[in-house]
C-alpha cells in the first residue's frame, strides 16, 4: 500500500487545474463518501457539487453527531429537562432534534429546562450560580469532541463539583466506516475527516484502506483543500484501475499535513483513555455497531446521567428516511418528506436539523 | 449604595416625575418635549415615513455601544432606507425593578447623543416599571419626511443592478456574542446612524432602486427577500464580501457565517450598474461608509434565487436564515 505523508507538497495542482480535472473527469463512475459532517457543510458552502463531472458522486456519510444519535437519547435528554432541579446543557443543534414525541426546544415551553451554550466549559458558571440544580451536558460527538468532555470531567473532579453530569453518545469513526464497507452502498473513495484525524492520526485509516482496497484522503475544510483531496481520490482510483492489481487501490493520503500527523494528538488520546472506554454504540439506521462508542469508565460512573442502553430509535415520522440517507443508500431528495413537510424549520428527522446534516445541506443547495 | 429602579418609579406619582425630570427631560430637552403635554404637536410634510421598533438587546452595554445608541440607530436607519429624512422619535421605556439608575442615566445619555448625531428630535416618551432583574427594554416610533422625488422600494430592483454594501459584515452580531461568551477580542459593534451615507447617495444623483439596513438575518436574508420580491437573481461574489479579519476568525472559531450575521450600521443598496462606481465613491466619502464596495449583481438566470459565486468558483444557493440565529441581538 502506498502511504503518502504530504501529498499536497509533491502533487500540487493549481486551482484552475483542479477545477478542470474534476469537471472533465470521464472515467468510470466514482462514488466518494465524505464521512464528516463538517465536510458535508463545507462542500455545500463552497458549491462543490456543481463543479464536478457527472461521473463523480459525493455521498454524505454518518458523520453528523446529532444525525446518528437515536431518538432514545433525545428522549432521555427530554426526561432530564423535565425533571425538577435538573437542566440540560447542550450545543444549539441538539435543541431542535426530534425525539420520538418532542424536541428539547418544544419541551422548553412545557416547563423543561435546556440551555444552549457555545462551549461545554460554560456549564461551570451555570453550576456555580445554581448549586441546587444538576446540570447535564449532552455530550455527543466523535473523536474530535471527546477530549473536550474529558477536560470538562477533569475540571469537575479537580474542583469537586457535585452538580455537573454527562449524558454521553460518543462515537468513533473507524468501526462505522468498516460497517459501511461491509453493508453500505458501493463507495470507491473516502474523504476522511480532518478534525478526527488531527486527534487520532491519519494512520487510523490504514487498516481500512488495506482491507477494503479503497483510497482515503484526509482533508481540511477550506474549499481548495477539499478539491485537492477529491483530485487525490480520483487519481488514486484511476491509478488503481490502471494497475489493475489486487492491492493497487489502497492509499491513505494526508492532504492536511499542517494539522494532521500520522500518529495524532497523543495528549488528547491519553486524556480520553483516562476517562472513557470503548463500548458498543447505537447508530440511527444501523443499530448497534460493536466497538464504535465511548462511555465513561466504571470509576467515573457517578458522573453519568443514564447513558446506557439508549438504543431505541422511534422515528417521529414513519416516512423519514434518515437511516437510509446516513448509510449513503439514498439521497436526501429521494425521501418523500424532503422539502415538503421536512424543512429546516420543521425537521422530521435529525439530518434536516444540523447544518452538518445531509438533508439540511441538500435543502440549502439546489 | 447604588440607587436602583423600584416599582415606585412606575407609579405615575412623585417618584416617576423625579425620574423623568432628572434623567429624561434633562437629556432629551427640546422645545417640543419641554412642554410635557400628553402628546407632541410637530410640523408635517407631504410624504411621511413611519416605523416602530423594540429593543431588548442583552447585554445592555457592549463594545462600541449600548441599547440607547442602538435604539436611535435602528429607528432612523429604518426610515432612511425608504429615502426619508428622519425627524421625530418617541420612546417607551420598560424598566425592570433593580435596574441601576446610573445605568439608565448612561443609556439615556447615549440615546440623546446619538439622536443629536442623527438629527432627530425625541418628542415624546413613556416609562413603565415591571418586575424582573434589572434589565431594560425600549420601544420607539420614528417619523421621517420623504422628499417628493425619491422612490426607494424593493419593487424597483431590476436586472443590471449592482449590489453595494456600505461596509464590513457581522460586527454587531460578533460584538454581542463575544461579550455574552466572555471572549476577549477587539470587535466592536458597528451601530451607527446611516443618514450621511444616504444623503451622499442622493446628493451624487444616484438613482437608488432600493436600500435595506443589514440587521437580523444578515445580508443573505435581506437579499434573498429582495430577490423573491423582485423576481430576479442576485449573485454575490464571495471574494468581494467585506469582513474584517477579527470577525472572520471569530466566525471560524464558532462556525458562524458572516452572511447571516446582523449589523446595526450597514446598508445594502441596489443601484443601476453604470452608477455603481459613483455610488461607492459617494458612500466612501460619508461617515461610516469608508469600507463600501460592490459585492454582486442582479441577473435573470434563476428568478427568486440568491446565489454566491464561491472563492473556488462553485455556486452556492443561499436561503433566508433558518432557525433562531442569535436571540436578543437588538
């Protein structure tokens, strides 16, 4: 397998060359999945879909944290929000994600308490002001955000804060990519998540590239960086076709060398391992995927607000196709609810809520 | 001890009179207001522009301004956007119990100062006190006179117009949010009355088709609405959008988009393309207009749509702001 540490340096194409290459590609159809929600948002923001040849298809994967979280988790948050002397603290997106009956923002009008913050560390000021209230942070996300929750917990423990807890729905990437490779739509290349790789290191994708003979390109989030990575994937695919051997498609390319190293951020990894351990996780549409979650270690269980066994996924609207869309088996526009009853202000499923959701992103495009 | 507002200040009796006399009448003194009648009687004109607005911003003071300056700017800018010359303003104060009197004094002072700058007279006011925790809200009404020869409205937007913004996007929004989050930076609100900019445009004989002040929802929301109303396509160029490096970094940090962030001292004007350079020069010569630039054009490729030509050459569709944005920004 070829492993390229810094592709951008030796394979530099100008913006015009990249645009030309991607617009005029005329080889066999290629499906590229962006696994990260931030990539989904950036692709839409930069208008990249319209710049590609009809032979190149971008498919959004399960990398938007709120999108892959089953309704049981939202329902548990709502239960906590409605509990006396309890307040849920969350990033903005989560407020509007539909549970099986309600969303957090809907129960705010029914006496539920949920507060939106921009940084998890804001929870300390809240907790200090109201010592009689338990503040529960909705801790969801991927490898990128888990270190932040570890830091939060470290401070909770150091300062001996009694009224801050976490409700976790933390996920990890490699296992779910493997699941997709085994069960999902046919994908010829992965745009690998730059933020996740910054923590885990780009080596994370090596075994997958090798096992499934697929190129991975670790990319940043600027428009030009994404174009570079897409060019890299298409070229790797072409090279594979050309060589035609069993192993010629496997490549991990790092197009984000300023931020991502092969081994990642060891300090962050250490911090995560100190407080969290791997567990099975429930994913919307995929059910339980072994080893793809993180939970608090048993010795920190008292900081957990009931995160175990939140696996049920009861759609609020039975016709919602979020699950199929998350697995790349269906495009948002093919869902019968898309753009009709399901819009950003009236989301029927989580993919329409977050800017990183594939349905929201497709709704904003044309 | 710090003197604070209490329910007795809203009684309508002696304490109310004392408050009005010592703060409002002093700061807002004018021949009309000094009469202290039940309503103000003022001179009129042919075409009159009227508007009303409420201000609930939190925090009350922020880098670059406060609710007092904001309420004058917000009101006069709404009048100006129809080509009117702002003349009169009324204000209703809703004070919460516990408000520091010195804070009220400060707000009223900056209101009076901004009214003088904007050339409007505060002709009537009212004060009520409610339970709460020391915040204040202000409701205003504004009246302006529209010169006979001016016709500024969304219906006049047409293919071939150039889109001009009077300066950098997102400053007010970023200043408010930064203050609320305790993020230390140098971003200040741009809250400003836009009278000099507007009068400069007319003085330069620009046929201004329409103008909007870029407030909540940001430039994208304002222009998407204009594209819909006029059934034209507005195409912006990402590279030309003016955003300061500080606001850009701030947005990057929080995942915000300056296209959807509010200002309180910026306008967007649509003018015939052949007059665009002259319009930019006129705005740049006016106070608060030095960063004006052309950011896009109107065409008929996809009626009702707002498009953004991205830096890398893609085309992005822009919708109006979905969801809440940032509450209590003004």
